[in-house]
C-alpha cells in the first residue's frame, strides 16, 4: 500500500471514529427476497419490491466500514453519490456511485457497500425490522475519464498518479494530517465572471464533493450550483461545471481537468412516441473536435443495457451531431398507465432510460459518458369511444365502451335516472362483460333490453319508435383509482308500430267509422277538422262514441257538424266524413279515414265554406204552387232546378239580396224563398188570389273566431246546432242584440317597417319595437267605389286581439287624434303604384308610447262617405279632416261599417333591446 493510500485510510478511520456515537442498534436480518441488487458500470443498483412495502414505512441506511449507519436522504444523496428514486412500477430504487461515501474500495477494483432497510408499520420506526443487504461489485475497466450524469448529481472521475508521501511526513495527530491533505488540493472554477479558486474544505461547504482514491481523482456536484453554467449544444441544454483540480506539494504542481457537463433536457414527444436526444460532441468536454472519434453507443432500460434495441421496437440512432433514442408509447419495459386530468381520460408513459457513450480524442485516451434519464411523457388524452353494436331485431341494446388499459375498472352504471352497482345491474337484467384484447387493453360491453323502463321510448314517424338509451359509466382509473365518468347516448329506430286501421259504412241516417285503438291516445289522436275527437266534442256535435278493448266506433248523424257535402242534387246528397289521425306530439296528420255515403232527403240547407248556399225547398202548401216560380229576395235569383214538389237554389251569400247580421258569436247570412201570388184583377179591393202564401227563411250561421267547417241542416230539425261556414272573422262591438247592416266593409290593416310605407310586415312575422321607435299603421279599404273615402271612427290599443278586452287605450276618437298616450300623426297618401285610390287609405305614425305594455294589438272601426272641402269651417273634428265637412246632399253610406285588428307588436324595454337579434327577427 502506498504512502498516500495509508494516509487516506488512517484519516478516514479517525474521522469515522470521531463521528460515531456508539449506541443501541437493532439486530439486522439478512437480506430478504424483496431486495434485488445489481452492478452497472460504476454504480450499485438496488431495487425494493413495493408489494412488500405496501402500507409500511421504511428508510435506507448505509453502513460505513466501522459499522456506523448513516441515514440516506435527499440532502446526503447529491454529496455522497446516492440516488433515491422509484422505477416506473413504483418500486423504490437506491443507486450509489462506486466513488460514493462509505463505499469500501479495494484498489479501485473491488467495491462493497452494505445497506440497512428499516421497515415498520409505524412512522416513527421505533419498532422497525432491519433488513441488512451487502452489495459487492467488481470494476476493472476504468477509463481515463468517466462522467456520470445521475438524476440528482453529476460526477467526473479522472485517472491520475498523485505523488507519494513519505512516512516521515505523516503527522501523529490525524486532524493535522487531514489539514495537510486538504492543503495539498484546491479547485479552480471557470465561468463568464472569471476564475474562482477555493480549497477543498470550502468547496465542500458549497455542496461539492472532492476526493481521490488510489489512482483517481473525482468531483461530484449537484445540478444548478452557483458555478454551474447552462449552455445549449445542438439544441440540448447542458448543465456544465468547468473546473481544474490542483495538487500542490513542495516543488510539485499537478493540474487535472475535472470539467463535467450533463444534459438537463433533450426530450420531445408525439402522440405515438418519445424521443430523447443528447449531443454527439460537447465542446466543453472535447476541446479538439477534429480529433474526436466515437467508439460505441449503447442504451439501457431499468439499469440493464440492451444489445439489440430494435428487438423491442426501440430505435437508437446517431450521427455527427446527435445521439437519439425513440421509444414508441407503450413499448415494453416502460409503463403505460391511465389517469384523469380535468375530467378527461388519458394516459402517461414512463420509462427509465440510460445511455453510455465512449469516445477518444487527443486530450483523453478514452472517455466513458453515462447518462441515467427517467422519462415520463406529459398527459396524453385518450378519449374513449362508444360503439353501438345493437342489432335491432334482437330488441337489445349492445353498447361497447373502450378502449382502456387494464388499470381501469367499471364500478357503477347510471341508466336513465337510476344508478346501479355491477351486481345490482346484473340483478336488474343488464348484461355486463369485460372484453380483453391481445394488446392488453380492455373494454366494457353493456346489454340493455329495449323494453326496460329506463330506456326512453319516443314515437317518431308513421310506424317507427325511437328507443333511446342514456348511460353514464363510472370507472376507477390508474393506481390512484381516480373516478372517471363517461356518458353514452345511443338510440335505435325500429318500424315496430302498427298504425290504427279504420273501416266505414253507412245506414239511412248515419255514417259509422270503426277504428282500432292500439296505441291510440298514446301516440296518436283523432281530429275532426281542427277539433280533437273527445267526449265533449262528440256530445256537442251529436256524435256517439262506443269503445272496447280493441276498437272505437264513431256514429255520426248525416246532418251533424263535420260532414262534407260533395254533391247536392234532387237525386241525392253525396256526403263524406273525414277523421284525421294525427301525431300527438306535433299534430302532424299521418292518415285520414274517409267514409263517403249517398243520402236521400226531401229538404235541406247546406252552407259551404266558400260562402255558397244550397237549399232544397219542398212544396208544403195546399193547394200546391208552382215551385218553378219561387224566388229569392232578389227576384232575378230563380231555382237552379225544380220539380213539381221541390226547388233547388244555389247562390253566394254576397248575392241575391242576402243580408248580414252580427251577434257576439256568429255572422248570420239571411235570405228568403218566396212565391209571388197570381191575383185576379177586380175593380175594388180586396184582391182575390187562388194561390196560397209561400215563404221560407234561409239562415246560415258562421262562427266568428273559430275555424269554420262546412255543414248542413234539415228543415224542421229539433236540434239547436247551427250550420257552419269557413273562415276567421271578428264580431261587431255590440252586445245588445243583432245589428243589421246593409254591408260589412272589406278592410285590412298592416304595420309597416318605416315611414315610406313601402314594406309591410308579413302576417307570420314577429314585430319587435323599442319604446322610442314609431309604429307605422295603415288601414285600407278594398273593393269599393272610387269616389268614397275611408274614415276611421275609433282606434284603440289592447293587450289582446279580443275586441272587448280590457283595459284599452284610445288613440283615435271620433276620427281625431288622441295624444294622451303618445304622438299620433296622419300621413298623407298620394296616387302611386300600387295605390290607385288614395282616399281608400288611412295612414298614421304613432310615436313616444307611454303605455305600460309589452305586447299590443291595434283595433279600428271604420266607415265610408264623402267630404266637401271648404276654406275654413271651424267645425269640431269629426270624421272629416280639418277644412272639410260631410256632404249633406250625397249618400253618407250610414250602414257601411267595418272593423279590423292587427298585431301583436312586441315592445322591448331598453335592457331587452340589446339582446334582440335584428337579423334573425328573434329574441
């Protein structure tokens, strides 16, 4: 043993004796099976089995040569060459450099280190079991320079021959000897700020560890010290400490380059792989690049070198600038595991890599460069897919959810509004299967019958049902068993609905319709015109409904409402009854059951939707009269056909002298069939006639606000049901009885978009206005004589289209503007295209409304007349505008009146108007 080696050994022994405090120690148990260790280059590598340590507390101690234990922690690790970590599977890993603290070094060839693993169920470890594990490694192939890039430190060791020290120079006092040794060495650090020289003792205080063995000098440093410089080499950031170790004794001065440089990044990722790159040549380590020659590049996984990386689908490549390793995501020896981030399922992939590069250059005969790099890719979303494998004919939903890693488990299912454990789901009749795939992934298959109460069922089209399954899967994900919820929404449409069928027939007085009831009133509803068929409708219209478990029988009298009279003649009345089958949700007509029958009748009246009236009158006088000589009120209206006993009249309600009456519920058109008697002329009264009197009043009733249907009635019928026409009309504002008028004005109202009165809102449009926007309102008289003028009598605003709705606000009173609720200005109307008669129009601008309304309807009553223009009448404002009076010598048409209503107009408040989308005309 050389002199220097003896000095080091004596100093080390003395230091350990001084630091050791002898106390009680637990008895150590020999190395158990949960500890596994190996040697890699110049590193001890130990792995502990996590399954043994699960739910236990443990610590690791290293035993120095004198048997004193030292606790290994993160602070001690970087200084002493220790690394505490975990592999990708969660097994604790302990690594130690051969040049680390407390390692027994025999001639730089044999290395030993003993560790204690203390394991306890309690955190304080007072009752811990101590497992002792010795490690022995041989290493003969030291290179002149070796660089180790660990997770938590960098280490460089250099072969050198330090001059020997004679025994006479050794001092008996070991502290003094130690002082002498430290005085022989100091370190010089190079940085952009200059050179910093420090003794070994001071370097130790800065976090560095410097020492020498029999034939080597080494420097160990944590990353990111004050003397560290970060430089970028070929795109990779390197942490570098440029230093020279100086040995000085008497006349001897020895300088040793102890520069060390390690990569701190160089990783990149794609959806399919991770790439780790380091520079081929680091200028800080190779001063003369022209002499650089790469000898060998190897890679390793989990502390084991791999000779044939391609066997595992790894790629190891290198060129003149880089060395790169590409690992497919999920490749063997790495760990792919599931996790959840912000409610999203995904995976992470971890792998423990190492790379060793050997090269030569003119400054160093050989350099070995070893980098240990655990890599974990960032969170990679892997959105599961839902596959609907349902075969409709089986009437069972078959839904697949996947794919997942094996660390994902299904724990509950929410179907509809019900949540089930897997056991409860199976008891409910659901089938749950785990589908495993050859690549190790898995998925979950769920089967739910269509008829399960938690499956939503919706009738769709004519004969189709949509079955809708809503599922929320709850799964535990990854080692941490995070909860993950994934919805599945699948549906299936099947043509499994049998539409009702109808059969019709007739007798002498009724039409019958026989309809199957399967699904009726669940999916469909029966309609007569615009009215649903129910018991109220049936009672009102004199129908009779009979039902059993399978069918509905509807009996409709021949002259009941809803009958359509297609042909009316002396020979027959051809009538049809339609019963519509409508979809209950949308009222879409899917089918119409029609029954057509021929009836015989001696007298009747039919009021058609288009205003046509057909009457078959029967001669009932004694003696008989000539039915061919009967007439309507307008004597030019004769029978269309007649026989000896009957006369058939057909006319429009606007002709033949037909008059119109109003009441609160109906428009009533009236005419009369009469016979003009033939008289015998004599000289004096009374007049003698041989003919009896014949007079038959005809009335057609049209409801005001309902959609009207064609109907008919028999003369002499005891029923009070009135025949109906077709259309939508408004009642006249008088509730004291019938108001007889010669004619009802044909007038209409429109709301225009601006004061040009060129573009009106369409009847189906929604009109929105703000409080400050004016309304442009027009009333037009149609189909009247050119010389008459339309006058507005009274106009008012309400919140309803009902004529008598309360409250109401007048804005025209007796033809004059009422400005109590805003500004009302009449706008002039001139002849233009398409305005032919300007006096048939009244236009006004209504502005600055002060009404507390959000929805308004505009109502007006009107009449027609003529006015004489005078210079200045001074008369009060009535129907005629200022400066005119009513022509007292012309007909004022006292019986011509009209009523009109339009709307609604929606009034937006200021805060609502900003939310209004004008382009879409919607709120």
